[in-house]
C-alpha cells in the first residue's frame, strides 16, 4: 500500500469517528424558537382529588417539587386513572405549528415505574409522548426506547420538540438527541410534567422541575 493510500484510509477512518462523536455532542435545541411568557397562572396542578395542593406540591427557590403515593386517590372521584401530581401547562394548548417543552428534571432514587413528562393529546390514544422512569432508574419513551440508562439523583435537561404538521417528535436529554418518533394524531396538545403513577408504580414517587419553558418555532 502506498503512503498516499494509507493516509487516505486513515483520513476516512478519522472522519467516520468524528461523525460518530459529533452525534453525541450537546447542542442547543431551542435555537430558532421563541420562549413564551409563563407565570403561576400557567401552572395548573393536577393532584389527588381529596387532598389540598400543599400536601403533594411545593415551590421553593425556583424548584417545583411534586410527589404522590401509589395508594393515593386519582385526579377526580370517578377517574379510572392512577394517582398523579403534575403541572399541566395552561394557556398554550396547540393544534398546529412546532412547539417545544424545556425543563430541568430531578428524580430521587427509588421513584420507579412512573411518567414524569407528557405531551398530552392523541388519537385514539391519550398521549403523544410519555417519558417514563423505570424500576432501575432508566428513562424511557413509554416502555420501549431507553433514552438514558440511569437518571437518578442528578439534574438533567429535557427538551421535547413536537412538529404537528410533520407528525414528528424529537427528545433531547442534556442537549443530546436521544429519540425521534412519529406523532400519534389528536386535535390538540399540551405539556405536563411531574409524577403520574403507572400500574406497577413504586410506593412513593417524586420528581422536581425547574427552568420550565414553552417555546414556539419562529414563523
């Protein structure tokens, strides 16, 4: 093999390696989006119907803390769903365009089999996206794709982009693209975060959120 051929092969190998590395480099998913104004009126708390908000939610030093027990009551008296304490973003329901949720989440060790973030609205399903924490600390898309193998005991940045027209979703964790998935239909959508127990949820479930933003793609 000639020296020039050897150099060419080394260069190609380096470029392939560089491409692989670059796909895991953090980026800013909010570029090209406009951050919309949020205040306390936009944060509607979903919680067990028989308890005051203060028993399952607190807001201190910029951190929303939400917790629930597996034996808690559901959202409403006749609801067949599992217990939850969640922030439901109000004022920014959408049915078209490209929208984004951003927030910094924290899940303590032991919280398991619980949904911590949702894009609500779909057809015939209820949700377009659920981010779920499993029993071993994995962060997953529903119960399938693993987005992070161990999410416990650290702050992590979540960016979820929903392109309604294209019926397409992207999920970034700490600025790294972890998932692209198709939409699931529906006439309107909104964002939620917190803790929503699944059928095999742990006895106690908690998540904390800060820096919550709703963004819209520039027209």
